[in-house]
């Protein structure tokens, strides 16, 4: 429960898209081992971040009994804080092992990126001044689950950066960020009472809903521009076929404030990111 498997599309999607962009450029998958290590590392950074969030939010009193989201195991007393903390470091340990392998394959820059990613995961709700409590969570997600993860997955394959993965990283980052916006809109009232000043708390529900719309629509606008800038095959435009999946979450965000509806919007946005990324990946692989 604390690992939050429903959030894992945000970790898997950028690795698939970045690797597919590398395949489209090279005509083949240059490094199978690097793809596996990047995928496993990304998943365990996400899991470690979720565990750290569960532990830190409980410690700060942000996860109360009246929250609308799923049960948090630390605050609910289902698992001791010490065990959650140990699990957090085990997850990050797996990510570090993957990072060491990728460093051997693609250079020291990957180790630095991995270290910064893990630090960002811990400090999201942990440390003396957690940036998740200062309204910067969306910036973290866009940077690390969009720009860093997509371009990093591309770089470990071909050891260069190009326009195609950069553009695709923006699209993926927009949808990953939209997931967090839904989460923070759902938890807006409990976060406010706990002095957790997320972006949704700072800007208000109506503005946060508009931000959600802009992020989702922006992802579908950026896709064709990315393919054009990267001189990639138009087959990847198949990603646009995921657009109808955005309708239900958008409606729920606009008209509902109850936990079940917003949890459904959260799951729907995660599914949207997953399907969008799979379709783009498939289009790039077919064109190669």
C-alpha cells in the first residue's frame, strides 16, 4: 500500500518513451542492459519516494483520518515508522545499484543525475524544509519524471541529447505533473489544515483545475511539435488516440470534490499517461 503501485506509470512511461526515441534514432536498441537498469532504477526511485512521503507526512501530521485519499500505512499504524523507513532505504538502494551499472555504461553524469533524483525524492516531504510543503512538488515531478527520466533514458543508449527526446520529455512531464495536481486537489483541505502549502492550496481549487486542463491538453499539443522538431516518423502520432481518456478525469476535476471521484480521476490520469506513452513508444518502434 505504501509503495502506491498506481503511481508507477509515472516511473515506467518516461523510460519507455526515451528508450523508444533512441531506437528510432539508432534503428535498434543499442543497450538492452541499460534499458533494464533504467527501468528498474526509475521504478524504485518512485517507490522510495512514495515510502519516504508516507513516513514524512505521518511524522508531520499531514495524513489524518479525514483525508480523502487511500490509507497511508504509517499514519494508520499498519506498519511501524521504522519499518517504512527501512523499506525506503532498501528501495533507494536498488536504485543506486542500477545507477552504478548505468554509470559504468554511460559515464559519471548518470551517477550525478541518480543522486540528485534520490535526494529530491527524500526531500519532497522530508528534511527540515520539504519543498513539497512549499508548493514546488509539481516542479519536481516535471523535472524528474519528464525531462530527466526521458532524456536520461535516451542518453544511456546513445550518449547524446537531441530534439526528439527533449520534446517528448515535455509531453510526458506534463501528464506526470497532472497526476500530482489531481492528488493535491483531492487533499487540498487536509493539506491546508496541516500547513502543507501545496500548489493547489496556494492557487486555489479553481486555478488548480485549470492548470490540470492545461497540462493534459499541452501534452497532446507538444507531441506533434516534438516529432516535427526531431524529424521523427509521424507514426508516433498514434499517441493522440489516447486523448478520449482525458475526458472523464477532466469532468471529475471540474465538477466533483468527493474522494471516490477524485481517486478515480487520479487513476484515470495515471492510465492516460500509461496509454499515451505506450502508443508513442509503439509508433516510434514501428517506424524504426
